[in-house]
C-alpha cells in the first residue's frame, strides 16, 4: 500500500488532526503537576466549557482560571458589574414591596401616592 506524500503547499494531518507540515508550537516545559478532584457534574460542565472555548484540555482551562484569579484586579470589573446589577434589582424589589404595603394598608383600592 503506497502512502502519498504531501506536495509542497499541501498539509498533512497527523493522528490528532494537526497539520504535521507545520512546525510544532513552542510550549514551555512544564515539570510540576497539580491534581484535584471534581464531581461528575463538574467534570461534564468543564468538558462543555473547554469545547465551547476551543480549549484542548482541562489543564488549559485550569491555567486560564488561575491566571484570572492571580491577576492584579482579580476580576474586579466583573464583580463591580454584578454588584451594580444586584443593587438595581434590590431597588426594583424595594419599590414592589412598598407597592404591596400600600395595597395591604389600603385594601379598598384608594392608594396614596
């Protein structure tokens, strides 16, 4: 059985679907390993996160998450946004509670404004 060699300009995919005609990317040597356990639900969720974000494995996801939390602002912009959203919702709820109090205090429908 003859194996066709790629012509110049053609790509040759290896077993992992990578183009073997391109030089391998330089990946820094990693000689330390970190292990942790997750539940089955977490595992399935993280697999979906990896797939949706084009990550090749959990190690990439873990490194990104660690870098995010190790960043100087530690996700401050996201937290500030979440707090503002919660504050806005609380204002809406406070107005609704006030409206309900008025209805209870004046059940005949004669609301005071």
